[in-house]
C-alpha cells in the first residue's frame, strides 16, 4: 500500500511542477506584451521588406538592387549578397518582377532570433521583341526566413525556399 502512494505522490508533484512552469511562462508572456516589448510587428515588417525587395526588380535597378538587399540582411547572408552579381540577361532583357507578400507568420520568436514563414506571389514580365510588355508569369513562393536582432533592427540571416510553383499568366491556379 505504501509503494502505491509513493508513485501517486511523485505523479502529483510532477503535475504541480508542470502547472507552475506553465503559469510562469504565461505570466512572462503577458508581462512582455503589457510592457510594450512585442517584437512581432518589427519581425514581420523586416521579413516583408526583405521578401518584397528580393522579388521586385525593374530595369535600371541593377546598381541598387544588391545594396538594397544587403541592408536588410546580417550574418553570412550579407557578404553572400554583396558578392552576388545580377545575370546580364536579366539586366539586358528588361525584365520586370514585382512581389507581393500574401501571408506571413512567425514560427518562433525567442529573444533576438526569429523564424518567419512567408507566402508570396511574384509577377514576372519581359518586353516582347517590339519593346511592349510581354505576357507575364505568376509564381507562388513559400519561404522560411531566419532573422536576428542586431543593433535594434531585425535583419534576415537565412532564406530557404520551401516551394515555388507557377500559377500561370492570370495569377490563378
């Protein structure tokens, strides 16, 4: 009879410990929101700015495109972008790309690090052989971004393309 009580007491103690930990966690989260330190808008804003900058290009942007992206990045991604060069065919072909973020969600936010999931639609077009706008192509992209807070700013440190699928000329599936 005593052996059965020992196991029950151990389970009760473990349950109480879990309840205390959960309560502290909930209180800490609520206290952070009340104190005005909700980083979610800053994180999603930085992710949105990067994805839209990455996927938007117009003729004449070739000089500012890479520097614009590098300013939104940190870690190993920044020097990789700074060393990147646009394909000459993209510059000479007069391609136009416009990207719109359709949805954005934070997968994890812990101190100075965040993971963000983005779904975006990119419209691409190129002039035809007479210089007029040609037929466009729409692509749906699912991306995962890693961000870090540096000197008070949220910057993208990694980008993973989860999925990319053409939607067709009209943008529908």
